[in-house]
C-alpha cells in the first residue's frame, strides 16, 4: 500500500463512519427510543426492548471505538514513511480490520433503526386509535365533575383505563405493522359508544341545569295543550252522551292536573343540585305529556266517531231509500216499515247505534232481495 492507496482507504472509511454517525444520530433522536426508555412496557414490546436496549448501548461503544481507531489511523498515516515497519500494521487496519468493523456497524445500526421504526409505527397507530377515547373520557370527567356526578362515571372511566393501558404498554401487539388489530378496534369502538351514551345523558343534565326556567316554561305550555285537549274530550263526550245511547266511553281524562303537580316536584331536584335525576324526571314528564296529548286526541276521535257512525248510517239509509225509489219499490209495505223503523232509531236522541245498525242492515237486505226478485220476473 502506498500513500495514495492509504489516503483512498481513509476517505472511504471516513465516508462509512459518517453514515454510521448519521444512523447513530437517528437512533439517539428516534421518538420510539424515548417511548421505550420511559418504561411501563409489557408483552412483545417489553421483550423487544429487553433485547434492543443492550444493543443500543453496544452500538455507542462500538461507534466510539471506531472513531478512536479512525483518528489513530489518520494520525499514523500523517507521520509514517514507507520505510517504517509500522506501515504494514496501518495497511492491515485500512484493508481489513476497520472496513469490516465499519461495515458491520453500518448494518447493525440500520437494523436498529428498522426496529425502532416498527415500534414507532405501532406506537403512533395505537395512540392515534386510543387518543379519541382518552379525550372523550377526560371531557366526560370534567362534565361529570361540573354536575357533581364525578362518582357516577367512575365505572366507565375504570373500564377505559383497564382497556387502554395494556394497548399503550404493548403497541407492538396492539398495532403490529402500524395497524390496530380487529379486536383492538372493536374494543375501542365499544368504549367510544358507551362513553357517548353516558356523555349524552350528562350533557342533557347540563342543558337542563343551564336552561331550567325555559324548560319549565315549555313544560307548562305543553301541559296547557293537554288541558285544552282534555277539555275537547269532555266536550266531545258530552255531545256523544247526549246524542248516542250507551256510548261505552271510558272515564274522562284528568292528566293535566297530575302533570302540573309533577312539575312542582321538579323544583326540589333543582334545589338539591340533582341535575342527572332532574334530567331523567323531565324526560319522563315530557313523555307523559306526549302520551296524555295522544290519549286525549284518541278519545276525542272515539267520541266524534260515534256521531260520525250515526251520520254514516243516516246517509246509507237515504241512499238505500233512493235505490228503492229507482226500482219503484219505495211503496213496498215491508220496506216502508223497515225504513220507518230505521229512521226513527237514527233520528231519535240518544240514538241506539247498535239497533240502528241492525235496522239499516235489515232494510238493505230486504231491498236487495226485492230487487233480485224483480229482476227474475
């Protein structure tokens, strides 16, 4: 080896050293290394770090030794002459020992970076998947505390911790290859849905707390609607009882008074700061109001339906009477008697709907028979 060859070898070795230095910087600043060194690892991730940790330390020791050897070789090159006996030792270092060491370090440091990249991909995917659940849990806790319901959400918070802690401690198992497993995705989706349900209930409690006067006023307006609807029921019932015999109507509804009493009870919940129970009570009261309104409308329709049935029977009887006239059967003695009976029933108050229905049907049947007989003559 002459001086030019030695210089070329040193330049090549220096380039390799620079690449190794870049890899070592990448390792030292790698986000996954900070995560692994923080501890609290479990499962496959703990096993990987147990094997990798001494390797990282070894890489640094090897890197330091390589740097020292390279500097020594450069110093030797600067002072040696071709006739000196140490030239052969420098040649051995530059042609065999140092290049082999540097190449091995380049490969091992690249392998270490690859492992850290895998860890970082798994860690990033896991935290990305878990963060929305943890954020939702924090927001739920803040909302619960503001309502004095902190103890009431302890169970769901414990579930979140129990589920997410193993994921965060072992991301290589939770998200191998940078993708959360189907089981992890399913568990997080379940937690997210449960958190959403609890948060929605507490959010409603907060809305009740913040808008209580307006909410109570709204309930009062709706109960007034119930009272008006129940008055309409009483009017319809009175009309039906007057005009229809034995209408078979149920007792008149009196829900409005009961509902107003329940509104008064809500103030006690508010005074005690029981916002969650207050929200439930208001929701139940709103459902009761809606049911009372629907019931009142049904009863009004039922009462009005009795009169509509009477009017429909009157119309049918007159239609049949007109048909009889078209067939010149309106003077038939039997038909006249049946018509008179049905008409008396329908135009007598209170009207017996059952008897009227039978009478109209009897008239129709007799008319149909006479028309058929007349057609066969």
